C-alpha cells in the first residue's frame, strides 16, 4: 500500500505539472488569437501577423507534446491519435491507483516493475516537453514581446503576469 501511494503521489505531481503547463500555454494562446484578430483587422502589419502566427505554432508544438491535438479540441472517445503525457499519466494512475474507466486498479497490490518503467518513459517525455516549455517562456517569449512592442502591439502576458 505504501509503495502504491508513493507512486500515485509521483504520478499526481506529474499530472499537476503537465496540466499547469497546458493551462498556461492555452492562456497565452488565447491572447495570441486576440492579437492575430486585431492585426488582421488592421491589415497594416503583415510582418507582425507572421510573427504572431509563428509563435502560436511554437506554442502548439510544445503543447502537443503534453496533449494531443484531438484532446485540445475535444475528448478522445474515438482514439484517433496516440496519447501524450497527460492521458498516459491519467491511465497509469488508474492502473496503479483506484481504477479508471475499464481499468480495475491495483491499490491492493504493490506497483509492478512495468508500472515504474512506464512512468519513467512518460517522465522522459515530460522532461523533454518541460525543457521546450522553459525555452519558449525564457527565450522566445521575451524576444516575441520585444517585436510586438516595437510594432506598437501590446505584448502577450504569461500566466504569472510577466512578459
């Protein structure tokens, strides 16, 4: 039971980190959509519009490491693409924990070696996404926001309220 709880807590922490990054990216991408609409209406700054579209693609690239495009747009009832970090963590938690969907769960037993190995594989993908996410926030967003300010456009705020 102790090993099961310990692994479930690790999975929970990974789920929280993943969902925090996805939520922050979605919040910033909403701002990008608003800026893009404004620039399209203005028609006078095609270079800035391309910059906004490029940054949106970079944000999607990071986000789609964490969730699939299908998950971003709806639920996954039809299994049209492979799961990414977030849903893999959810299902693994069901296996190790109290169950999920058609998974019985395993709280009465110690986690299997396979459960640990699966989590390690998922965490490798999570670490890669976290590195890309940090690079986006620490390097690319400040550069992007300088370009926006130079073009007379309000910069995109991150969820923490910093540029």
